């Protein structure tokens, strides 16, 4: 194939990818396995509630620091639902949960999508923690940069209205 055609097709593919990512307004159609073995999907989300989706890795130090900072604001988060998704097996999430007790918090869900990578592909996740905020109408508000300091990320989530 001609080099110019290949470059044009590559550029077109990148543009389409960026365009479709920017136009995703709804939450990823996730299905996760919670630590208790039960399934939880996007269809079970509470209506009229701000939703925070966090894609993380339980071994990521930045994710751990972020979670520590986020939980400092737990009382300010009581009216938001927070969904923490990873790809690692449930057994590998349990030490993280033992440290932060996420699964015991009523407005938090924590689980794995396994190797389906539906969430990871939907948002094109490359770094952790990847955070997406939705308003009460389940419309996209913004995503937060995983490179921000953990305390900045936590305060951003708390301040979203």
C-alpha cells in the first residue's frame, strides 16, 4: 500500500477515535463482579444521583494515595455514588478493600470487569486512576487527569455539583 494512503488512513483513524471519545455522554456499559461475587451493572445505578466512575489498579501507589485522600471527604460524598472498577481478579482487590473498607460503604461499589476491558476501552484508559464524573441526569461532566495530585483529584470530586 502507498505510504501516503497508510498515513492518511492512520490519521483518519485517530480523528475518528478522538471524535467518538469526545461524544460519549453516557456512562460505560459496565458489568463488574463485586467482592461478594455478585454482579453489578450500569443499569443498577441510582437515578438522580451524581456518579463518579474510577478506573484503578489496587497495586497502583497513586491510586492508593488518591483513595486515602478521597476517603478524607467521605461525609461530603454521601450523596454521590462511586463506582471503582479494575481489571484484576476479585482476590487481588481484597487486600486493597481490607485497607480502605470500600465494600462496606453504602454509596461505593468496588469490583472487577475482568479481562473484558469494556470500561477500559470505552474511556481509552491509559493511566490510573482514571476518573469520570456524571451529573444527576447521568450526563458526562468531565474526566480528571490521572497526573493530578491525589488531594486535587479528591477535592475536584467533592466540589462537583
